[in-house]
C-alpha cells in the first residue's frame, strides 16, 4: 500500500467535495449512512464498527 492523497471540503450541511489523487467526488451523509458520487457507501454500525460497499 502506497501513499494516498485525500482532502475534504464541506460545501453544505452534510455535503462534501472530496479531492483525491485520482479525481474528485461529492459525498452526502444521511443519518449513519454516507453515499458518494462514485458509488461508494459507508454505514456506521454500533460498537465502533462500519461497513463499506458499493451501491452502483
């Protein structure tokens, strides 16, 4: 695993623009679930665990 570049800019309530080394995406959070424009989904689970998957 190499170095990764990631920067988040908040643009509204629960909305971010994410800049990475491979491009940019938009993400939004609804409750414990975060979706991004590239098809990623993150769910915060009880006990400090989380699930990461794809919705596309």
